[in-house]
């Protein structure tokens, strides 16, 4: 096979970027010749995604993108108009020119509003398109993209909206490296005290102010029973740290470990050492938790498009692997009581862990990579 050029695209958030990394790593494992593939990213500018993809050797090209705001306000209306008639058409033209110049052998799209201009331009240019849908409920951009894609790969078994003849169930690609964590290394990195169950609380790749506030409301009491690793998000770190210094008793402070953001090298060790994970319900988080075989509490982001996090959470919960707490009904006290219930019922935690493992599809990235490599070898 001659050198193959693959254009990857995705909406720009961690949920779109991390699976691209996972699949590309697997392609390189299956084809270790460094000259065999060239990977190019075309999509919206995002500092988090740009850093990760650049480290993975992607050639980066950014385009103008827009999105549909489904809530009403005068500002949202004018932003939608600007996106629809200026940013998206401009992004389409940018994508068309880039794809014409690059002449890739394949477009692999992780979906999202930022990928749609690339997919549509690719279709006009006759470039084959592979689409991966992470969520149980596809968003508008992927429902459109699915009509022009050659193959649509799905994470959840009951995902609809796509033609059955072109769909393949593979799961959501995860970085297998996150399964290689070590509890002892985690104790060193986070300076864990030991003697208490370890809770890992995250809010997706960017953190969550609301989850931070919920935890801080009961933090002092929770630390009497649990040791907590807390990813606050970069923009919320200083505030969360200051509030914790006020509310936590000095003799409990060493059991609280706030971090702004964990890179893969630290996250895998936090995953290894924790006994329970509390997180949002993006597909990436769900499938990482499942592959780890860890019990979890999922608190879906209510404002996510198409309610996709709520749908993801309940789809996963049907397996028995997690408890779902919706924000509309959630109070700090209720959250703390749920933690106490789970840690006082070891049989429930054990059953959740087994169900998580049964739900997991750790081979998703390898399967997707195989489909791509085999298609390009034809």
C-alpha cells in the first residue's frame, strides 16, 4: 500500500478528539511503518484538542464553524443567523479548498457541528467518508453526515437514525493506555493518605462548576469517610481550591486532592486507584469507565444537545453498571447519601463492576482501525 493520507475531523471537544487519537494509535500499531500513513486534522480551533493532536503527529488545519443554539434569546438568534449564513458557509469553502489540495484517501469523522463542513465538502469531492457516532442519540450534524457516509460505526446497540445497511456496532474508541494505571504510582502522584475508599470526581474534559459546587457543599463531611481526587477544570481550579480551604477541617485537608486537569499519564493512575467514579455521561467517559470495570455515578449534563448525555447514562444504566443522578433532582445531601449507600453495600458495588466489564468494548479502536486499514488496502 502506498502512503495513505487520512483526514480526521470532529467537533473540537474532548469527546470528539480522544477517540481520533485512540483510532490513529491503533492504525499505527497495525501498520508500524511511519511512512505508511499521514494524518491530517481539519476542524474547529480548540486549545485542548490542538495540544493533544499535535502531540500525536497530526498536521493541523483549522476552519470556521458554527452550531445551532436550541434555546431562545435575541443573542442566540443573531448568533445562529451569523453561523448559518457566514461561519458555516465559510468553513465549507475552507474545507473544500483544503480537501481539494490535500486529496486524501479517506475522511474519518467523529461528528459534531465542527465536522459537518468537512464531511459535506468531502462528499462533493467524491472522497469516501467513515463516520463514528459516539452517543446513543445522534445529534443533528451526524444525522446529516450519516446520509453521505460510506460506513457509520456506532457505540451503543440501540442507536437509530442511520440506514441499517451501512451501520456497524463497534463501541466507542478509548485509549488503551488508560487501562495501564498503577495504584502505587497514584498514591505517589496524588499523595494519597490511605485508609479510606477513594472517590474520583470529574466533570468531563473541561470540569463542571455545578459538580464542583455540589461536592464543596458536603466536602468536609465527605472527607470524614472518603479520600477524594477531584478534577475541577482549568477555569474553576483556583476558586474550588480556595473554597475547600475555607470549608475543610485541617485534620481532613490531606484527604482532598484537587487538580485542574489530568493528562493521560496521571489520569490512568487515578482510574486505577479509585473505588468509585463520579462523572458526566459523555460517551467517552462511559466507555472508559466500562473498560476499567469500575462502579460509577453518572450525572448527565442536562443542556447537552438532543439530551444525549441523559440518553447515554440511562442506556448504560440498563446494564446495571452505574447509578444515574439527574441534576434537576440532585442536592448535595442526596449525593452524599448515595455515596454512603454504595460504600456500605459492597455486593452492589461488585455487581456494578461486573456489569461495567460486561458492557465494555475495549476493542473498538482496534476494530475501527482494521476497517480503515483494510479499506485503504483495496
